[in-house]
C-alpha cells in the first residue's frame, strides 16, 4: 500500500467510525476497527481483506454496521430530491438499475457526496463475465460458459440502454453516461452488495465488503479448527453455548441484517487465530457463478460443477432438472446424473421394472454400472479431445502470462506450442498490439490479460473435473472387473 492509499484508508476508517460502524460490542469505542479486525493485504487472496486482530471464537460478533451506514437506493434518494423525483418518472426500471443510476449519481457529485470516502475504496474496474470482451469469452472454450458470458454482456448493455434517459435527465458527466461506467456500477452492485429484506438490489455495506470469500464447508476442513472446536461443543453435562454461537452453527451464511438492532451484523463462522484472514461465505457458488457475479474463482472450490452434454433421449428419460445433471468437483457424477445414465443403460424393454431402484439410488447390476461408467468416461474423454488446449497447455500459458506480468516480456511465439502461439496471436490481434518479444501494453490490455487468465483458469478447472471423472469411472470399472475375476477364480 503506497502513502496515498494509506491516507485514503485512514480517512475512510475515520468516516466509518462517525457512522457508528464497529468491530467491538462496546458502543463507546472511538475506532471502527482494531478490537477484532484490521485491514490487511493478502496477495494470495487477490489483495485487501480483513485480518483477525486477536483470537476469535466461532460464532462471535465481529462487525456491526448500522442501517444508516448502508448505501441503498432508498437512502440515496432520501438525501437527493432531484434523484427521487427523476426515478419516479421511470417505474419500469428494476431496483438494480435504480441503484446503479443512484451510484453513478453519487460519483457525479465528487467530493461533495456524503459517500465520497467510501466510493474512493471501490475498484476502478471489475472482472465479472459482463466485463469480458469477445476474446476473453472465446477463451473460456466451453459453449455453456461462452453463452453465459455473452448473456451477461447483453443484459448489461440492455439495462444501460433502458436507464440512459434517466441518467441524461440527471445530467451526469459524459464519462458517466458511457457503457464502461455502467459496467463499473453494475459490477459494484453484483460483487459488493449484501441482501436486505426491503430492497431486491441489496445494500452496499462499508467495511463489510472488505471480507474476502470462502466457500461454505471449507472451514470444516481446517484440522486446527476441528480440534479447537471441541472445547465449544455442547455436552449433556457441560456448559451451554453462547446464543450467537448456537446461531452460527445453523447459519447458512455469516452475516445478515438484524431488525431488532437495525444493523448488518457479521459473525465468525469458525475459530480464527490472531493474524489469520477472516473470511465470509456469500453462499454456495460454482466457479462460473463466482466469475459471473464477483469476478474471481477459487482454485479449490468444493462446490464447483462440470456440465456435459447428454444423449438426446437421456433428457426425456428422467424427471430431473438439467441443473442437477452435473459432475462434482471430485469427479463423481451427481445423484441425478448417475441415476439418469444408469437408467439409460438399461435395455428399453426392462426399464419399467427398475424405475423404483433408479430413483432410490441403488446399484442396478454390475453390468449396468460398467456400461454407465464407460459412457461417462468416454463422454468426458471426447469433450477433452475436441477442446483447443489440454490442461498441461493451459498451465503453460498461465506461466507465460505470469512471466510477462513480472518482467513485461513475452516468450517468442516461435518457441511456443502451436496451440498456445495461435491463442497468443489472437490476443495480440484483438487488442491491436504488435509483438516483437516485448509488448508495451496499455492499462486496458493489461486488464484484459487478467480476464484472459481467469478464463484460462476456469477452463483448466473444468477440464480437471472431467479428468477426475475419467479416473473415478475407471477405478469403479476396474474394481468391478477385479471382483468378478476373483469370484470366478474361487469357483474354479
């Protein structure tokens, strides 16, 4: 953090203290942070986050943000009559569009805005799917992901066009009327807002949006937490848990607006040691969903999924929704997918007699299981074979881009494998760059490289799931064959 950033942060934290935001139960605190949390930098997590200032117990209240400190379309219109009157003339705009316009309206005010110290903490751009250019979209390689990015981009542009009249009526500066500004505002809402019961668009929560993400369930894999957590477990003859700790055990996410105290409150989902990064679960997301809404993905996401195209008649065989037919991050087919493929592998004349078994998840027969596993493995292999790059090539390309960002020099194209050279040439062409070993790139091109890397990472993890599925299916087939051979050997 440079000196200017440090001063901006100091000014912001002073502002939040005045609003009553606090990480301590004491209402007499003269500081927003310091009792439970510190703002810190975590390069491996993408930058700024919140660090435990002390040892924190599971379920403990660690941050409270009063309602008056939440930025919502309602709060912005209450303090701006011109905005309020103008919005009422456009009843067809969604709550998200209204918040986006209101956010740009505050930026338009500059330093005169009450929210200026907060707005200065926002990133200048985002890496959500709506921000992807045509090249980055194609770099995803998988049709479903490309379609999701194209849909997000079209939606953002349509919403911008619909809100354009209102923005002109508010006399926003020309640069704030542009699509680029709209993408920034909608990216801010998509990646930073939190749920509130009175507005579908959610709220922007100062300090609360400094928490970085952890997938639900990740905290239970922490062995230290499991051991330490025993001290807080409920025993029949032992002490009762604190009410907040009991609530945390059943809380699906780590934060929420609490009507009785008119505040947004954040709780520790697990035990944190002093110096650890304190994380927040926004909910259960696949990597594509994280990329779409938040502009990042996880290298180890237990909730990630890979969807594969099925045989046409498979979809009509089962009553499962398509979104339930996927391969898990560990390579195992979902219950719905496994049941569907098993049912499809049954001869048509015998299907009626096994319907109950299929929907109960039971193994139909070893022969049926082998057919199902072979189909899944073959389908995954076919998909991998037709994709432009392998997982190994994706890793190599990421290493090349990392090296460029470190030393600002790209490996000679002639030294690269043909598939990587082709993709790099396509990037250079799409950004109107000339490469002679060294590229002097604009900030826009560098931002595009970050999005390109995200696309490569996403497709790499997708392919890894398919590879894991092939391994899983092969192991099951080999186990069945081995058991069959063993039984036959014993008979002889």
